[in-house]
């Protein structure tokens, strides 16, 4: 791929500038979250400074395999995506929906106040920006807005990072979701690292981003800097670990519910739900009601759930999707086909997490290709 020009206003900051960015966000009252190395993985958590970033680390990802490795440079963002996604903050795994309390005056229901917390995400990749946009559609569009998500999302400040490394299971290029951050950020960084320098090209994506950049020590970016940044992204795009052919994919899956490949994958699938937990767009939940033994208080708690569990589709006479075949088919067909009917886009952004974190290495791109190769007939949309 030819390097593309980067047309947005751009500036350069160095490592101290990046620390100043974190400090400025913290000064403005944001809870700054970013990547760090923990438990042999790169995860997202509270970030106080650049010393906590995984400097000099990268990862090797394959189906069912994730290993950290040392790089031969000191890149701060020299890896793709790990097991965490930003949904764990915007759409938390456990959330109280309401509480109820009974006293001598009767029964009182209360919805929790929206959290005051303002998140600043540092290191959001292009595919993750698309995943956030997909969850925005789910939680914010339509007649039923999720108040907690809306409050967290409205306040979030997003610092994207253009990918300098493609993961072994990434396929954002074929989903047209990366590796360059195009929209949905306040600032976007491209790490420029060679023997001469360690800088970050900063692109501005919002008025809030422009105002923050003014507070940082920075210098103007020249044409050579923009070209260097474009080359980083183009190199990453040329090194995608995987590809998903999307032409006619919706019709292919929806027209082949009885394809024998569903039996094949069902023999391997453990229905563990790891793919749905790691996926940055999966949003399904269940609710649990808890009450105390005295009967004076109760709460309803929402938790992430997975379409791979039997309980998820349990109706009065049992589970709708009894078999692993039915559950895997439901997940993949929803992700890549009926999601388009519901929300207007694919439910997959090509991050590769479901492939890497599947304990038996089931690969959504491989499954789609296998169905395409042997489907008796299918047509384009
Ligand atoms: S596809 Fe893999 S990760 Fe997903 S439920 Fe099956 S075994 Fe678990
Ligand atoms: S389906 Fe897999 S590759 Fe697609 S967004 Fe979800 S985790 Fe990423």
C-alpha cells in the first residue's frame, strides 16, 4: 500500500510531551487509562505516566496463542491489541441498575446516580474506535438510551494511536476499520521511532483535542514527519495477519444455515464464551436480582453474558439454542450478517481477539472462508 498523506492539522511531541499529555488530562480531572504489561499480557488500566507503558514489548498472536516478546527498540506502542478492550470501562462487566429499600414508609426504588468519573483513554486503536462507534449505536441510538453508557461516553476523551505493528490475528484492513484512526478521537498519535528520534505525530480530531494540544510542549510537524507517519501505517496495513473476504458474506451466511461446516466447528467449540467476552463489540447481558435475608433491600445487577451459554436463550420450555452448532452459528451469523440488518454495519471490526483468545483456536476468518469455499450456492447482496 502506498503511504497516504495525513491531511489533518498535525504537531510533534516527544516522550516528555506524552507525559505532559497524561498530566494535563489528569489535571483536568480525567481518570487516565492506558496499556500496561501485567500477567504476561498488555492490558488497560489506570496510567500515571509513560514509565508504565509497555516500552520495548510486543506480542505474538496466533489462533489460541498470545505471548509477549521483547522488541529490539523502545517503542511505547509497539504491539496490537490484548485481551482487554475499552468496553470494560464504557460498558462495565457488572453494573447495578437499581436498588430497592423497604422501611416503615414503604418501598423505595432508586437508580444509581450516573458516575462522576470522566475517562481518558490513551492508546485506542483504529479498530477499537470503530468498536466504540458500534456500541454507541447499540446503547445510544433508538428509543432506549442506556443512561450509564451515555454519561460515560459523553465525558470520554480519546487519544488514539495508529498501529505500528499488525497482530498475527488482525484483519482490520479487510474490515475497513484500520490500521489508521480516521475519526472518533480527540487526538491521534503515530509513534515515530528510529536511531535519530522518538517522537509522536499528533493529529487533532476535536476542539477539546486542539485545546489540550495547546497546553503541551509541541512543535509543528513537517511534510517529512507526515510522510513518516503515513509510512508507519502503510507498513502495518501490508502486514495484516489475516484477511476476511466480506463480499457477499451476509448472504453467504444467511443462506447456509445447514452448511456442514457448522457441525465441524461445533466439534471443536467448547462454548466457553471467551470470544464474546474478549470481543469489543459484543454487548449481551443478563440481570440478576439479589435481596438480603431480612427482606428490606434488594438490587438488580446487570452482567455481561454470552450467547454461548445455554441460559442465555432460555425461555419457559428450555434453551432455544440447545447445541454448540446452533450457538456458534448464531454468534458468527449475528456478528457478520444479521448485525448489518440490525445496526447497519458489520458487528466485527477485525481486531482478532476472538481468534487469539479462543482456547481451541477457532478462527472466524477461517470458518467464513471454509463456508465460502464449499457452500452449495450463494449470491451477492
Ligand atoms: S469459539 Fe472458541 S472462544 Fe468462542 S465459545 Fe467456542 S471455544 Fe470458546
Ligand atoms: S468478532 Fe472477533 S475479530 Fe471481530 S471484533 Fe469481535 S473479537 Fe474482534
